[in-house]
């Protein structure tokens, strides 16, 4: 026989009634508005033109770090879609040089992405 101090009896665990039950459905993903993504992408990248310090857009990593620390986060996929659209529509060239005015670039990229999504 074992001494009484070593033997322990496991009791039934009681569940707390005030603990919320886990949800059975997945949360719905809220899709970001492309208009806002494009607007912010252009505003941030055209900052060098407005300040007179640069005529090129920010490097991808710099842009993603900046937006991550500030008001809006971009996924790499979102960034790449807008970036490629800006090149195709000739708002920027392949060397990241800005070719279009800010307001015009927002309008052109926005129209291009909308048409592309409608054709899918």
C-alpha cells in the first residue's frame, strides 16, 4: 500500500459558465477597397515629387515598412498588383521613375485595375 500523501484522486473538471463558447464559423474577411489602396500607394510614393527630393517611387521594402508602421498595411500581393498596373499604364517606368502627375496616376491606375477585374 502506498502512503496517503502520494495518492491523489483526479476530480471532474468543471467548465466555467461565464466563459464564452467558441464560434463555429470563420470570421468574414473584409476586402480592402482598391480605391483607398491605390490612393494611399500613390500619395506615399509621390512624396518625393512633392518635396522635390526624388523623382522615383520608394523601394518596395521601404514602402511596406512605412505602411506597416503607419496608417495602412499592404500585403505583398496588393503592392505588386498596384505596382505592375502603374508600370503597364506608364505612370512609372521600369526604373521606378515617376512619369505621371499624382492625381492623373490615381485615376489611371484605378481605371486599369477596375477594367481588369471586370473582365475576369
